[in-house]
C-alpha cells in the first residue's frame, strides 16, 4: 500500500544515510532524498527500509536515489534517477509498481530524454557551484531554471546544488 504525500516540498535535503534521515525528521522536514553511495546490497536495502519506516511515522515523503529495484521491493513512493540510471532502469516496472519518478537533467538533450520517461518531476542542476560532487557541467544559474520551467509547464521542477 502506498503512503503518498500529495506533493513534494518546495525545499528538501538530500542525505547520505538513514541516520541522517532520523536526525532531520524531528525538525519537521516533509520531504527527504536518500542518496546512498558505495554501500553493499544488504546495506542499501536496510537503509531504504529504515528510512521509509522513519519517514512514514513522521509524515515525511522519502525519495530513493538510484536504487529503483530496491525502491520497488521496499514499496517506496518515489525514486530519483540520474541519466545513467535512467538509461538502464525498467521504467515500465516502476510505473507498474506505482512509483513516482524524478529525473536529473543538465542540458537540453538530457531534458528531452527525461521527458520521454514521463517523469513526475524534473531536477536541474547544479544551479550554483557545488563542491560536494564533481560535476562536468557548469552551474546552470537562475535563467536556466526559468527556461526549464517554461519548457516543462505544470510538471514540478527541482533545482539542485550549490546552496549554502
């Protein structure tokens, strides 16, 4: 059974572990993205299940980054995919499972690819310079946000990166 929040929060943090999820929930966070890196399969599954349980108890929406198979297995509501993961993901399986999909974009070609997957939101980034992740793209800036939003219409747009 899905536990869906009606919409994404206007602002949400991206965190590396379920421990960070638990730390932020008491602050009233309404949406979080769990972005696990360099974890084994068992640990990924544990982190997702623990994060989902904590978020559901707190009335918070969890977005699982990259691990779409594990998100399906854990009965998550949202999965967020980068372009590389989008290319290999089974979008039909995601849709059958009822997961909502967010996709990262950095240029026009990626936006076109993302829109073909019929996502529930589009992410654009980095908006400003970020030092947390090596990026091959220059900062997008505020003008690009306006252009992307005009292009995607009512589809939600998430701006990522470089916020201090």
